[in-house]
């Protein structure tokens, strides 16, 4: 039986650069237009550096650049490393994706520069380089285009008190606005500050639906590049007022107004309240209400996207453990102090990693301190799904798949209209209701050298070679691994083996491999056999997957099928969490051969445990050193001469047994490794890995939810937890009496013990206080505004009855 696809995650400690260039002796062929080619007497493939087989001019044609990443808004200057050009007058053209060209230059030191273009997508963008004004493009490289919100603030201009910019023109919010920037990012004596607007036009979900950035007008020209600009906004001309979302761009004043794809500094995309017309400033509430009603009418005409979104995890523990399908929402992060300004009552939120398959929408899930999911039906701090996924959806470029910006058009600016500039938030919440968790199914897994399958079967595998860990025919998911003989910290070898490399591919996705590096405690991540650097970006949009490196050097690989991979460095080897069982609660079919025949018990032969050994023709693993070629590529994939150690054979000396008992307790994996290696540190690594697995399994235990329970009309309820065993109590408002049960409990079968009662006119009932997290649903209204509100985590509208300090923005 083939395993059901369920998500995992990935942990990493470090990445290191590849070895230096060692050209092949006598190699004569050039790498001109051959980057990635391994054929011929010399190689232009990334593996050639370790194999000493590179063509001598590989660095001249297969380009390395610095920096290697920047905002998809473009305007980033980068240098081509290792390429020196003697003639600064030569015309440099950089071509991205074979269709978008920008002009580069050669500086006084002979270094070649390119400028990144404005793009409508994130991810790795191939580019070619011409040094002869576009007559030929023999050189090639890769640029990493990044979601604007994932770019460092030092690379962007800053809207000082951004909340004020986005409330400008509402009562109490007038005066000057200030923009600041890092002058070293734009080496020019004078600059021009431009406003660009973003829109999506055409019939939604049709071939005519298009995304476009447009130059609107300049705020200032030929001003000194001082790093600061202050101005008093004036209403824009009528023909520019249809743009409500935009960014400011700072460029060298020598460029003509609106010239595309030149070196620039962009601001955050934001709501252009400050540029709207006199009708907005005269009555912003009426203006915004009309916009909200128009959005509501459009939403009612568009397809419903909520049904195809994944259900949220039921608890905070599930949400944090299910890192293959959900990822931390940076605006409400428990590890960053739970500064959840836009979700009062929540301590942590997550977003679905993948956009939905048909409408490319996104899910959001928020949780309270006790782990309860927070719903918009109960609190304005609840999570809201999005018609446009904030992170976009491959292949991007068209609505509603443009990273960040489609989300702004269909989810964020409408929130400003309905909730921030007008008191119509119920309209927004009715069309963006939180998901409950009644259909949520959690995943689980563990890995080498000791395995716990989805269905709870434990076994130890100690084969030496390269093996297929998983094959899933439904999505053509393949996971392969390399195991080598264990070397203890004391330098001795034993009959135990450990995992040293894992590679994964799904259908025609990129291939990602994680392996032990040359140094102790060092991991490498390879993309299509090339070592990656995470020096600039910790999130990469790749073909068919996302790759994320979080704090503490943890990395997640998340596939489009919602499967994932989790790897950590545990002692001298890797530890893998993955899809190792069929997840049908039957441990007897967890050991399934490539033929599909299950085996009832872990077999004695290690190559029978797995679907089979890797074949060279289908190997995903990298062979970029003489050692790997001679010991794995040119030898049998399963070493038949190696006699592994099995648990029933392991024994320890009395002193080892005593130390192991103190360290390991009842952990059989830990005891086996101490007995097999004589090393407490190796045993401890297995103990820690197993403990982390048990914690994950505990977090991912299925939970029964009865779903949201409505309060009675003319009444209210106490209790906003809807999981099994939870009780919700009901009360009526003054002048009404309760007809029906005053409480209902969520039962094990997923139903409530009693329906919501009714409140009928009659004898008064005492009022009941609201839950604690709703006692102040608008805390940000009484506090100084933050400097940078994230569109993905929108602030709540401030009721006009609340007193606000002078510095707080008006709603």
C-alpha cells in the first residue's frame, strides 16, 4: 500500500559554501551558453568544483552575483562576481526570463553590474548577460525575487508613522508626512520621489484579468539626497484617484519620470489615503461606506472560495506542529512576543502554505493563550481567510496570484473601506468568516536511524547504502536517503549506520537535498545539486515547493501536495520525520515493498524494510566528490557485505548499562545506540530526537470539534471553545427570558448536547460579563500606533465613542 500524503517539516543547523574552483587539467571547452552541462571533456555543472572537472572559464560564464536577492519591485543593483571587464564603455544588458531587459554598467574598477527589474512573481529568476549591447547573451545566472514584506527594512524607504499615512484625511489626521531612506542604497546627489499605483483590471477569473504597476506622478524632483523628505499631501487629480494601493519610488534625478527598471528604493505598498480626492477628505466615512458596499456587491458576484480552503488546526499545538501545511504568520508570532495588534485576544497565528487549487486563496488561523482557535464569529480579533493568498501562487504574474499585491486588492483595501474608514466591519466579516476545525486531520512521523511510522510501529534500520524512503504514486513524491557507517565522537566505527543525506522531489519539482557537510555539526542544503546560501533570505519560493529557514536554523520543505519534509541534525547523523506509514491505524502494513505487498513485521534484512535501493538512473542524490562517486555511485546501492547490528544483538558492559539506564530511562532507541557505539552522546541524540517526536505526536492527536455554536438572539453566551468536553452557557438580555437549556456541551460524536436556546420577551435576566479577551476588543485604539502595520494583519476599526489620545489615528 502507498502512504497517504500528509505534511512534515525540515530542521537545519547551517549551510556552507561549496569548495573552491579546481579546473580540470587540459580542459579546453568553454562554458559559454553551457551552464549546467556535464558532457564533454570539461563540465559546466555545479558538481564540477568538487570533482575537479570544471572548464577553466566556468566563473566567467556561469555567474555568481552579490547580492543574490531583492524585492520583486526591482531596482536592486547587484555585482557579477569573478567577471572583470576592461572596457567600461561596453553596453551591458541583463535579460531576465528571456523577455525583461534592464541596462547594466561597468564601474571604474571593471566590475559588471546589473539592475533587477520590476516583477510580478517571487522565486528564482534566470537571467542572461550581454556585454555587446544585446547581440549575444552567452553568460547566465539566477536572481532571487522576494516578496516585498520579506525584504529587510534597510533596503526600503520608510513611511514614518505608516498608520498616519494610511489614515490621512480622516478626522484628526492632517499635517505633514515624512519619508526616510538609506542614502547609501542610492548613490546620487539628487533624487526624484515618485508615486506608483497598483491595480488589477479585467473580469475576475478570466483571461483578461491583468495586474499592472503604473507611474502616477512625482512628489518632488531634483531634491538633495538627504535621506529624508517631508511634505503636506494634496488631493490627487481626478484621473489618478482610482488607484488606492501604491508605493513610493526614489530614483536618481537624471532619469526621466517613471522610467522603468532603474536603480531605485521602494517604500512598502500601502493604502493611499493621503492622495485621495476632496470627496474623501470632506466625508471619509460616507466615501468609504460607498466603497465597502461596492466591494460587497462585487464579492457576491464572484465565486465562493471558502469551501476549497483547508480547515484550521483545532489547537495551537496542532497549528505549530503541522508545519508542512501551515506556517507562522509573522504579524502574530508567539516566538516574537505575541505582539498581535491586529488580532486582539490571539497569541499566535498561522497561514496555509499553499494557495487553494482553483481560486488561489489562502487560509489564516489564530489562537488564544489557552490554545483555543479564535473565530471572527466571536471576536473581531479572529482570523480571516483571503481571496488572494498573501504569498501568491505559482506561476504568479496574474491576478489573484501576484504575491502580496492581489491580497491587497481583494482583502486588505476592502478592510480599510469597511472596518477602518467606515463602521461597516460586519459586512467584511460576513464574507471573510473564520474556518473552524471540524474536518481537520493532523499528520505525524519520525525517522532514521530509528523509525516510528504513522501508525505507531517502531523499528531500527542499519543498512549501508542509498535507499528509497518513500514513493507515493498519487503525486509522484520520492524521498531517497544515503546511510553511512556510524563514527562515534571518540573516532571509532561500529556496525550501526546513520543517515547522512536526504533528497526529495515531487513530480517535476526542484530537487532539494539535505546532507551532512564536511565540518562537524554542519549541514548543507542543495537545490538541484548546487549548494544554497541562506545569508540573505531564509524563505525561498522554488519550483513545486517552498523552503524556509527559521530561527534556530530550522528549515521546512513544503510541497504543493501539502506533503513536507523535516530533518534535524541529531548527534553525528541526520534525523528525518516523514511519510513512513499508510496512516490507516493498522501497523501490520507499515512495511510495504515496491510491489505493494505488505509485510507483517520488520524483516531481518535491512534492504527489505524499504521499497528498495536507489538506482543511478533515478537517483536524486548528489555525487560531487571523489568519495561519493567511488563509494556510492560506482558501487552497489545496498552494500551486501555490510553486517548491521540488530537490537536483539546489542549488549552493553555493566558500567555502560548503568550509565545508559540513567541517561535513557525507558527509551529503547537510546539504549540501543549506547550499546552499539559505547557513546552516551550518540544515545542522547537518539533520545532527544525520539522525545521531540513524542511531543509532536502528542500535539497532533486528533481532537473532536462540534463547530461554532451561535448565541441566542437577544442574548449572549459564555465560552468560545468548541472542542469535546467544552461547555457553552447562555444568558438573555434584560427584558428577555431563556427558553431551552442554559448550557450545551460538546460530545464525543461531534454534536452539541443541546441546541442554542431562544430568548423570549419576559422576565429580566441579569447581564453577564463578556469573556476576558473581549473586554477590550480595541486595545490599539488607546495606544500609540505602530510604525508599520502589516496588510496581512489588519488593525481593527476604532469605535468613535472611545476616547483616543491626540497621537492616535482616527478610524
